[in-house]
C-alpha cells in the first residue's frame, strides 16, 4: 500500500499506512522506508523525505542505492526559488553515496543534469555529463536530451543542434521528445523556418507527431499570425482522436485576442468547452488581456465575473491585467480596488503589480499616492527596479518637476539600479518641460559617458524642448543630428518638428522658414502625410502666418490628407480658424501622450 501511495505522491496516506504497520508490530525495512521517502519526494516535500532518512539512520537501517537515487531525483526536480541550494544538497548526497561505497547509477547523473538544466547552469551540467562518461557509462538518449534541453532553455539552439548531431554520430536516434525540444527552441527564437525544418526531419525519420508536437505547431502558427493553419492543426488532432488540451487551445485564444478579434477568441473558448476541455485561469487571462489591449476594460471585467461563476479563482496575474486597463485610463480608484483584491485574497505581491499601480498614479497625476505606493513596496521588501524608477521619473516629468526627477535619478544610482535609455529620455523630458535645456544637454553628455546613444524618442523630446524654449534653430539642428546618428525620422518626429516650429516661431523667416520647407519636402518624398486633425491644427497657424497663402502653405498642403481640398473640409477649416476653435490646446503637442515606454515590458 505504501508503494501505491508513493507513486501518486500521497504522502499523508503513505505515512498513515507506515504508522499502522508499526502499530501492528511490523517493523519497517529498507524497502518500506525507501517507499515512504519516495512518497515525500513525489509530493515535492524534500524536507519530509530527509526526515524519513533520519528515521532510517536512527533505526540503524542503511540507505540503499534506490533511496539515494530517489533523493537525488527529488532535489533535481523541485524547480523552486531555492533550486541552486537543492542542487548543492544533491551533490552532497552523491558524495555521501561514494563514501558509503555505493556507485551512483546513471539515473542519478541524469537527475543531476536535469536539475542543472532547470537553473540553466551550463558549466555544472557539462561537468556532470563528463563525470558520467568517466564512470564508464555510455551516454544515452536521456543524457543527450538533458544537454539539448539545457541549450534550448538558455537560447543556444545552435549548440543544441550540434549536440543532436553528436548524438546521431554515435548511432543514437532522436525521439519525439528531443525533436520537440529543438522545435520549441526555434519557436522561442521566432525562427519558424528552422522549426518546420526540424518537424519535416522528424516525419522523414518515420516518427509521427504526438500531442506535444501538435501543440508546438499550433504555437508556431499563432505566433506567425496564421490562425487558420493553427485551427487546422487543432482539427487534425481531433480527427486523430487526440484530445486537445489547454496547451492547444490557449495559443489560439491568445492569437485572436492579440489580433483584436475577440469574437473568434470567444468562439474558440466555446469550442474548448464543447470538446470537454475546461478553461483554466490562464485561458481566461488570455481573453482578459486581449480585451484590455483593445481598451475594453468593462468587457474584461465581465469575463472576470464569468470566471467567478465558473468557479475559477483569479490569480494575481488576472487582477494585474485588469489593473493595467484602469491604469491606462488613469482610473486610480479602480486600480486600487483590484490591488486590494490581490492583498485580501492572500495572493503574492510582486514588483509587476506595484509597477501597474504606480503607472495608474502617475497617469492620473497623483504623485503623492505614487510615493505612498513606493513606501509600501519597501515595507513588503520589494526592491525598485529600472521600470519602477522609469515610471516615477516619467510621472514627475509630466508635471515638469525636474527636481523630483533629479532626486530619483540620484536614488537610482545609489541603489545600484542602472538607468536605461527610457530613464534618460524621461529625465530629459522633465528638463525640457522645466525649460532647463542646459541640464538636458548635460544629461545627453552623461548618456555618452555610460555608452548610451539617444534614440528617436530622445531626439523628439529634445526637439520639443528647444521649440518650447522658442529656439527653433536648435530644434532644427537637433533634427539634423538625429539623422546624422543614423536614425530615420518617423511620422511622429516629423509631426513634432513641424508643429513645434509652427507654434513656437513668432517670425517665419530665415532658417526656420527654409527648415519647415525642407522637412515638408522630405515628408513628401517619403510618402508621409498627416491626419485630418493635424492638418486642421496646422492650418490655424498658417492662416495667421500667411494670410494670402504662399510657399509655406503650398509645401504643407502637399503632405495634407488627400481629401483636404474638399469643400466640406475647407468649410470646416474656415469655421475652425474664424472662431478660434480647435481640438488642440496651445500646448497640446508638448504633452506626453505616450505611456511609459516599459508598459508592455513588465
């Protein structure tokens, strides 16, 4: 009975049966103790397993090769936050075996390799592999499979291919598991050509796809955006009487959700239920994430309510996604409401949850609330990372508070958190909004000292700053520096420059005048046009600058929308100009419409 419970990881019934044996006067032997150790190991309770070992030793029963193998395997498979320490314990057990005169079996070496694969320790995994060969064991498909899996996990797929070729040179053929590892590696690199090439090799070898391979093919097609092919694979699985699992359905739901096709995503959810596959919290999270990406927060909340009805408990990730939706709209009250659900539910608080909450505070301009959130982070022993600092600096930058932004930059460096390009760009934005262009230039020099080059967003921010300071010549110079740095201006950069020059230059002459003409010519040559709102916005300034039209008007109208010259549009423009009405405020183009650059990174 203990063996029966051990195989299922039912440590409680195994222990109860063990104690019943003793109560009846049946003394446990090495086999019985080993079975009990096995029950705890399968249940991932290695502390309990070691306690059983201490009982064995206390009763004078020696550990067998099977006992040691179970313990080593258990420590190799735990896969928790302390896995490095677990592997140290596994190494101690191997040494203990050798001291007891027991030669470790090949399975023990495989367990060690598996453990080092989990923590992605290439060096130690290779040492164990060499030790395996030194002990006169011939590497098997399992040995090479561990190495292939290791290199796939650390992103060195080329090395994994080299290992597979070495394996083949020794006459060891691939199985479905090793092929699936290689296919998975290429998919994670978005190298779909090689992923399908490996699949074709598998078919040529005479192997047939199993559920794991089909799941990988579905994942590949979904990442490619080829949803119809993904659905055909799903149908093929069903025809072959291979019941699709959540692993098959979830990528398809995510694929449609990311594409914004929520109707088809919900259709797949219905198909999933009809197929007898119960949606999990991860399935619902994919749907909620898709709706949040489409800014449909209320619909996302309705999906959350359906989770409750279905008896599926949301996890911290579910609530974090909802919080992100409210953070994007600046609804700080709702964001805090779902934050409290995480705390009240006893769910794990992590830095990503606090990042989302901080984003909500900064978006709504509630910087004091943001500071309160950072204090709670400290009380929870959660360190600020680069993303957290970036959100805070961006929040102060929106308010033009360069002093608070500067203090955060100082704290960041003191905490040993390296600023990235987004950090510096947000800080430059704070300088520009405060009108401190000298400080902004100093920041650019600091970036160069640490080996960071300004990106398109950085230059665009500087252009806004120089225009805000009524220095259009410097804005144009910055634009030229951007191009000399090898950066290709996008529509946003062109739009920013022209808007800045039109709104800030009081006299349309000299370099400013020729600069706008030059920028308009570049846009026309690159087939770039502005939208109707921007055209109406610019036309207001044109009316003031060139009452009777001219070269500037002609240049700008070449990059206006195709239907600009319709009588209806011209009438709207005339009304807008004559009434002074506009959808834009005088400083609208200098407000930071972009969210924090790391919004999707976390």
